């Protein structure tokens, strides 16, 4: 069930969000929701990467190029 949530923002950030909202023709709440979703996705990716990195390094996969070569 959705529950309302309040977030306090500095005035300058609120104004920037409102400007972006107007230029993108999107509600501020959509911009905030999308930003939080991106942050959570990035956070989860970084956590997963941190767990997997030792296994990748043990296989000699040290760079993105190493991974791409291994996938071919």
C-alpha cells in the first residue's frame, strides 16, 4: 500500500526541479520518483559488483574489455 512521504529540499534544489519539470513537461513527483529509482538501481548494481569482483578477478577479468572478450 502506498503511503505519502514528505521530503525536505533546499530551496535551490526545489527551484531546479520545478524548472526541469516545466521544461520536460513532467510532474515534479515523477522526476523525484525516477531519480530515486535510478539511485536505488545504481546502489544495487554497486553492491552486486562488490560481491562479484573477487570472483571475476580470480578468473583474470580485471577490466570491462576482459569481460567483453570472455563473452565472445
